[in-house]
């Protein structure tokens, strides 16, 4: 059994062992199973036409999460429940409440996006809780509809009802899921995909195969296959390792396992630092956040990854592991040069340690991108100031999009330290950024814009201390006026 993946579909445990290492779930559904309700639009995680829902045990509780099947390798199904659009209607053909609401509200025209939208709304409903407008917008940010327009779709979401009508059978599903969790290391396709059961197994496997490519959520790696048609060689699937999915708060810091998804990390970090909640809401889409891991975001080493600046500003540290040896380092030291990290052969990221909030600390993070939802940052900023006696005693300002790696702004930090955090100090720090960065111009932003906006964010951070956001009035120019 260890050499197969096991997952639940329609209440039955399915076994799969003989599939190409980078076979995507979308191709499996459409080509191997004839389940063509799930559509292919962009094949790169952007449009949501391929949305399916995975049920999984998270801290002992069954949660349903929407994911993009087009960039999800089949191995990621191991230990999960799969729900596709074909599974929603009852045996008598009665529509699921989500489907019925879409019909009643005329939420579909050509219908191409509709299965994906239905699955995103199904996942939202399965989460429980009141179906409020902002939750609906967030749930649908990764679903592109090119013809209906979102008003009727949002109306359907608000009308589908808050009572979840999930497909699975609650406690029975949880029991079955428990029975299929991986307890021993497995291999698929004559060892071309390795599925370690624990972090210890992963450490041993990587020592034997330092050339192997790790796959966590596959939201970066998946595109190397679907867009670049790359042969990835030996794969080690780390997304399902239970040890790497833990989050523990102790000794003034939250330790987040590297395979914790961005969605789960966002729930926990957003509870500690409410400023981060909006940042993570704008990280990809719900489908991307439900697959992507924090470890994958960091290991990818992109200068425009969203989590790094904010985690660097907070003073987070990484735990790297090679065999039984572990080393810890400040996150900013991990990035050596453009897409080059401190990882050595056979080493992997085991955990990220994030300091817990402190009352004497001012903190903010900002994402600048052309669209609010589902866009890559032009500039990303994380700011953290330790205050004592009305003065800044330590400053940590970190930016993405300003250099070849996520980086701290040392000159700007020096301009803040030892001074009260007032408008003049903020302006001086903003001016000092020119010593820290010579950003590039590219299709997302010009160098001059990047430098200007980064400085303005420091000024905004200072203004926010004097003007709580709740007191700011925003004028809505749409009919209806001020909000
Ligand atoms: C549509 C779309 C939207 C996106 N939007 C955003 C966004 O808004 N902001 C943003 O920052 N990113 C975004 N991304 C990029 C991507 O989602 C993130 O970089 C993601 O966090 C990667 O995590 P993953 O688990 O999917 O990594 P994977 O794709 O599985 O792996 C990425 C890299 O990390 C390595 N790796 C994974 N885990 C480990 C580990 N434990 N130790 C060492 N190496 C490891 C892999 O070998 C690979 O090189 C988006 C991607 C898509 C497709
Ligand atoms: S096909 Fe567009 S997100 Fe998968
Ligand atoms: S109904 Fe045509 S794309 Fe949405």
C-alpha cells in the first residue's frame, strides 16, 4: 500500500500507483477518468476553471479547501478526500444548493467558468459561518468569469445559504481519512516520486538523493511542467508530511512547519498580527493559498515573493535541516543573490520561527500591485519598530521588489533609530532608501516609481500612527456616495 497514493472519492478509498510523476489532477480527471466537468482554462493557476475541493484533516478537524487541479500533481491527493463538480448533485439528480442558487440567480452564461465557481462557493459554504460579501469576494478572487459579470454570481453566493450541504459523510469521512494517512515512506512509478511519511524520512531520503526536487504545494513547480514542459527528474513530495504541517507557539515565537499552507499560516498569523490578514488575503487566490506552502514561498527565493519582507521585518528565523543536523539563521541571511539561497545539497527548510507580538512594537505591511486581487507585487514592504520612551530603539524595514532578493533597508533603518517616529523622521527614512536600493524597471513598475512608492509607504506608516484607519473617510464615487 505504501507504494500507492490513497484518497477518498465518493465515499470510497481509491488507490493509484501507476501514473507519470508530474501527472496533474486535472489531466487525470479529464483524460483518465472522463470527468470533464472540471475545465482547463489557463493551466497556470490563474483562472479557477479547474477548481476542485480537497477535504483533509487539519489539527484533527475535517476542512474543505478549493484548489486548482491544473497545477496540482496527483501525489498531492495522498490522504485527502476529492470532491469534483460531478459529485455535488444528489443521486436523484437534485442540484446542490450552490448549483440551484446559480441557476436561480442566472449566474452562468457560456458556463465555462461555472464548475470552478460552483466549487469555490461549495468550499466557502462547507467552511460554515455567515456568508458575508467580503468572504464571497475573497472566495471568488481566483475565479475568472468572462461573460456573466459577477453581480449575479455574488447574488447566488449570498443566496446559497449558510448551512453547509457537504458531499461527504462527516464523522465517517474523518474516520476513513484517518485510516489512509501515510505511515510509511512510499514510492510511485519505480521510485521517480518519493513520498516520505515524516521529516526524519525526508532528511534521510535527501541525503541519499541530494539531486531530488522537492515539491510542496506545487504552485511554482507545477508551472515548470504545464508551461515550460520541464522534466523535473526525481521528485520528493513534502506537502503531505504531517510533522512539517505543525504550528506551535512557545518561548515567544510561533514555529511554523515548512509545509504549512499559506492559507493556514495566514489564519494563525492574521490572528496574531491583524495587519497581515489583508496581505495574505491578497496573496494569489484562495485556491493558490490552499496549496502553496510558506516553505515553498521562501525556498523559491523570488525577490517578489510576498511573505518574506513581512517575516524579515518581524525578525523571523529559519530552521534548515540536513540529515540530523539543524542550523538556524535570520531569514534575511537565507537569500544570497537573485534566486540563490543558503540551502546546501541535501538540506531543506524544516520550519520558520516568527516572533510573537509585543506591546512596545509598531508593525505594518503593505502590498503594492496593479490589481487588488490575485496579482504579483511591484513592491512589498514590512515595517517593525521597537519603541521605548517615545523613541525608536530598533528598526527593521524590509522590502520585496526593490532588489534581486528580499532585503532590509539598513540606511533607512539608521535614519529612524534613536529618534521619535514623527513626520520628519519618516521623511528622512524615506529619502535614505535611495542609498539602500537601485531598483529595476520592468513591466510591473519603473525604478523611479518603486523608489517613490517605497518611501511613501514609510510616510504612510508614520501617518497611520497619528490617524487610526477607522477615522479616515473614504469617498466612493459610485452612485450612492460616501461610505
Ligand atoms: C496563480 C498564482 C498566483 C500566485 N500569487 C502569489 C502571490 O500573490 N504572492 C507570492 O508570494 N507568490 C505567489 N505565487 C507563487 C507561489 O504560490 C508561491 O511561491 C508559493 O508559496 C510556493 O509554495 P509551494 O508550496 O507551492 O512551492 P512548490 O512549487 O512546491 O516549490 C517551490 C520551490 O521550493 C522548493 N521547496 C518547497 N518546499 C521546500 C522545503 N521545505 N525546503 C526546501 N525547498 C523547498 C521546491 O523544490 C521549489 O524549488 C503565485 C503562484 C500562482 C500559480
Ligand atoms: S485552468 Fe486556470 S486555474 Fe487551472
Ligand atoms: S459564464 Fe462564461 S466565462 Fe463565466
